[in-house]
């Protein structure tokens, strides 16, 4: 099937709905002016932005083109729940032979978090950045078991944390829904669409951003050919930061799929409603069940709740489907915050995360002069930043502990072709919700 612009559908939903309108984007229309460049980065999410930024810094004399099929903030990087993690949760008990790999993943997380933290500070980005860490919480027996295992893991890896019982969580969050939890001190909350917009608006001078410019084909060679609807660009090297959409242009089609998630925002809460939500002015809760709800009280005084995930062919939900999922969000919200049952939802959205069958990430050279990073399994804000930066260094001949950590990602499990792929992918995504119970 020939790829067209329609294969990169989008909508106006998500965190970008909460932001002012941006200026009209630059679109790559006149290819005659830019037929040959040094570097092309495909995908202007956190990974692509980090990669393009680093390439621009490393090669100030060379042109870098950063392309995205959509507007910045309309892709996965602007539709996630806004958690820049330092510490990943791994379901199940900790085994001694897992410790080196868990430490490696957390080093990557922390490297990306520190890069973002520095950029937000140095560029003075207005993205509601908050270094407050996260709460991991459990609402029923299944998640309570994970709570104990998670605490053991944090202790074994000497990660700063505070164990919390139900009254302490209610005092902090204003909900009696959870039975126990853990506050992991390191990690940042952020308005994700504002973050990627801000990063896109402060790129090095030799980096040119073109939005609404879908790449339809990448042909290996020297130079690499990057094809569009109305022409072709030739580049010395191409960097793929398209995550789950890499398969559309011929990469990782049997190793990476998209899981579609959905969530809702309340209207802005008034002071009395905020007062009912505990002692913290802002917080984020991650369920200790891998398929459980993600809940946040944001700096602009909204509650954001995300609690569905499904295989939908890597596509966003239609407005009708989104309306159906909103009823699920509503039930979950009312269960947690009965004192706010009168508060309406103002916006709902869906987004797609890239997941692999065995939870691995992808990093490195895919072909001569073609490099790729992606597949973050829900931890893309910090990890994608680290991978994008390291990919630019790696392709430029650099050596570092971060590059070594990224290269050490285990091989991915192979996925069958369609229609078996669709059946297996649906089962894989659905299994994440097995036993979710009250954590839904």
C-alpha cells in the first residue's frame, strides 16, 4: 500500500487544547531550495527535538532539517500524561540478575531528565515544570502486592522514597481511594505539549523545523533519499524519531506497535474545590498496576485522568469512540473524588504510545547512514530525550556511558505479520488491564 498524507491523521485534542494558538507552521513546499542537506531528523517529538538540537550543536556549520507530519505537540510527545521519570517501575519481584539492567534503564532515565531540566531552565520554558517526584499508589490486593515488591526494589537500588499509608495519601491528595503508596522523590511533572513547543521554538540556528510535512519513504544509500508528496531531499544521514510510526516507512514493522490511550481534563477547579484535594498544590499518581489509571492535579488547577489503553491499529480514537471512553474516565474520577462529582470534564483526548512485545527500546544504526531511536513503552519524556541526544552523539562518532547504556537495550521480540499481528497486539495490550480492579 502506498503511503499518503492521510496515513498521518491527527486531531485538535490533547494538552495543546489548553495552550494559545501557535503561529502558522513552516511547511516544506519548495524543495528546490533544500535538495541536499547534511542531516534530516524525522519526527519532532522529544526524541527528534533532542537529536536535532544535539546535531546542531555538534555540527554548527551544517544544515539540519527537522520534519514532522503534524504540528508540534499533536504527536505522542504532546499527548502523554507529562511524567518525566527518573525511576522506572518493573512489575514483579526483583531478581538479582535483573539489577544491572534496571540500573542501566534508570541511568538513561536520569540522563534524559537532567538534560530536560537544564534546557527548561536555560531556555526559560513556560511548561509547568515541577521537580516534585511522583506518587505510586495501590487501590486493591493485586496492586498492594506490587506495592510491597516496588518498595523492596527501591530499597535494593537505594532510590530515595517515602512509603505512605492510606491516611497519609489522603492527607496529601484528598482522596481515600488508595490503600498504600510510595513517593519517589526524583522525577518531574510537566505540561507535555508546552514542553515540546518550547523546545521547538528554541532550536539552534542551523536547525530548520518543518511541520505538516509527512515523509512518505526513506531510501537507503549515499546519500539517503527522503521522499515527500512533491519531491525529494537527499541527506548525508537520516535520523528516525517516529516511534511507533517507524513501520510506516519501512522500519521495525515487526517489532513495534502502537497502543492507543485516552484521558480527560476537568474544568479549572475553584479554590474551595482545590482545598478538598489535600495539602499538595500539585501532584501526580501512577498506579502500581501497569494498566491502572494515571491521575494528576496540574499547576493550572485541573485534574487530568488517563485510564484506558487498547490496540487500535496505532490510530487515534474517533470523536464517537472518545465520547464512549470518557464515560469510563468519569466513573474512575467519581470513585476517587466523590466530593468533586459535580465537576465537569472540559476536554478529552487520545494518544498512541509505542510498545514492544518484550518491553525493550530501540537505538542505533538501522542501515548505512540511517539511525533510529524509539519504543519507550510509556516512558518517553525523559528516556526519549536521552536516546535522541545519544543518537546524535553516536552517529557523530562519539563515545559515552550514555551511548553504551542505550546500545545495551536487549533485542526485540519478533511480531507476526497482519492479521496475526492485530490479534496478538490486541491481546498484548488487553493483558495489561487484567486484574486492574479498583486501580482502573
